[in-house]
């Protein structure tokens, strides 16, 4: 393969060196440029076959350079590199016909994969027309002469073939009957195990329902980040799939196996009344969910400490509560060192809490934030709790709903993606940026920032579109 001329245009030396080493190891000629003006001069001088351009050059010079080379040499191939996702610039590049991106770190296999995608862009989509073969001259078929030996042995061959087919049919029937018996036995065993599992789960869920129906333990679970209790909040949504799929299948199997269950198992399989009790259980779960999801009847308040790890976990909890539609009306920050503490030993702690309080404000948006000071003793007893309530709420009524609405919500697009919608009233579209890492989304509107922790379902999805319409930012996540 002849050597190619490669022009690498990067702002930083380390990624430029990594790309240079890779292409020189392939035997290509490599030139490096650190500015757009220098890149234009080299482009006119060397006429490269391939250009690797950093997507994060300031201003609009990078886009003008792409349009220039596209006009000057339409055959030149371009790979756009980036250190972090930039949705606005990537969409702008795609609209100008550049679709291949390479993200740091620049490893050999990712570079080769980007080159293959680049080659695939130029593959013609229409198959080449093959010339139709010339028609063969029509002639009379030659006469076929059958040997006498074949005429004698052919009837015996046909008889042997029929005998073999009959034997195969008999063996197949025997094997099928054996497989049917084995499958039936396994199906009966599976039905028995399913029934035992359902009885155990029903006992466990009944105890759980008493806790949820009386709202016992929910606030403690949110405060402590108890994943088991939080998983129970999503029980009505998650368990419905099991009820509609698995239990309906088990009910259908029960209708077929119930006449034989007494003989095979020595016990009766569940009848319609038993399945009706399970159905009533799920109806109760739906009622519990409607209570927890109605802001006029109940709401959740997140209790948090001014520590980075606790803030991150509480953000994730709030995201999942929003995902399942449970209203949250306030955030309570606990154990804040008061200003009256002037001991130098606590100076670093106070500075750290001040920075983390700013992070809490960015993370939870419009949710009201209440601060509980660090008291001199453990808050136990009615008098101590009254003191804590006065410090938190003052003259306001804590039994009232403090916030109505959601600072953000996540909804399915009906296929395999999701929409993240963030209300941003009075925001200016021209002064807005979106940055995304694997598990976190950062929004900047003017001088203000907002961090949103993404659920696990969005970690492996890419941002394919972002729109700002009717004071709401809508971000579409889908598979790349």
C-alpha cells in the first residue's frame, strides 16, 4: 500500500504525538499543525490524503477550514477528534458532511476503526451492472442412453430407500415420544418450583406492602441511601412485567397440567382463585403507587450531608425518584457547622461545606434547600426535635407541600432511547452549553451550572439530538 500524506491538526502536544506515532508506524508521511492558519498553509503545500482535526479549536475558524478543504479537494478525507463530547459542534459538523469522529484516548484499535468507517463512507451503494450473458444457441437435447445394469438395479435401490425412510420414521417417533415425556416431567417440576417461589414472594411482599402503605421506612431509606428499600418503591412498575408475562404463562400452563398434577406431584396446582389472589396483590401495589405518586397525598424529602460522596448518591436517588414519578418537594442539608464556631480546627471543614452547599444548589435546581446546624448534642427527645424543627422550618408549616413539579424528568421515546427534559424558564438559547460524561450531565445557562446524575440505563447511550423549545431543554439519548 503506497504511503499516504497525513495532516494532524491538534491544540495539544500529547494527542498529536500519539496520532503521529501511529500513522508513522503504518509507513505514512505525517505533518503536524497547531493553528488553523498553519494548517491552511500546509494543506496548500502538501495536498494531504487524510486530515485529523481537533473539534475544540476556539471560534468558527475550524468550520471555515473544513468548508475550504471540502471545496478545494472533495476527495480529501477528514476525521474529527475530540477530548469530550460537544453536541453542538458535532451536529454542526454532520450538517456539513463530516460524520467520522474519534474520541480520546487515541488507541490503535479505535484509530483503525475510525479509518474503516471513513472508508465505508465512500463505498458505492449501487451494485455494478454486470453484462448479461449472451444467449446460448438452442439445440435439441441429446438422447440419454440408460445402461442395462442400471435398469436391473434401480428397482432394488428404490426399495432400499423406502425401507430406510420407514426405519427413520419409526426411530424418529420413538425419540419424539421420549423427548415429550422428558419435557412434560421438566414442565411439571418447573411449575412446582414456580408455585413454591410465588408463595415465598407473596409472604415477603405482604410484609413490604404494610411498610409502604403506611409510609414507614421510606424517608429513612432515602436518607440512608438504602438500595433495597428504594428498590421497593419501584416494585409496582418492575413487578408488572412479571405479572403480565411470567404469571400469565404459568396460569396457561396450569390449565393444561392441573388434570395431571395430582398424579404427578401428589398435590393440586394453583386454581383460578389462587391466581385471583395474586392479581389482587398487584392491584394493591397499584393503589400504593398512586398514593406515593400523588403530590397532594404524599411527598419525599431528601436528607443529605454536605459531603461529595453523599451528594452524588442523593443525586442518583433523586433521579430514580423522578424516573418513577415520585414527587420530591425539598432537600434538607444536615450537620452544617454554624458561623458561631470560630475554632481554626474547623476552618477547613467550613470551607469544604460552603463549596459543597454550592454544589447542592447546582445539583437540585429549584428544590427548596433547608439547612440544619450541627448541634452540641444528639437530637433525641421531643424538646430536641422541636429545636431542630425551629432551626429548619422557622415559622413555615412543614406539613405543607413545599415544591410542586419536577426539576427534570426522563421518559422513553417508544423505541430503545429516552428523552431527558429540563425546564429552564427565561433561559437564553444562545447562552447555553451541555457537557456530558459517562454518568453525569452538566448544563450551563449564563453564569449558572446544573449537574444531573444519569441513571444506569443512559450510561451507554449517546446524545443524538438536543432542542430548546417552550422554555424546556429536551435531550434525546439513543444507541449510536
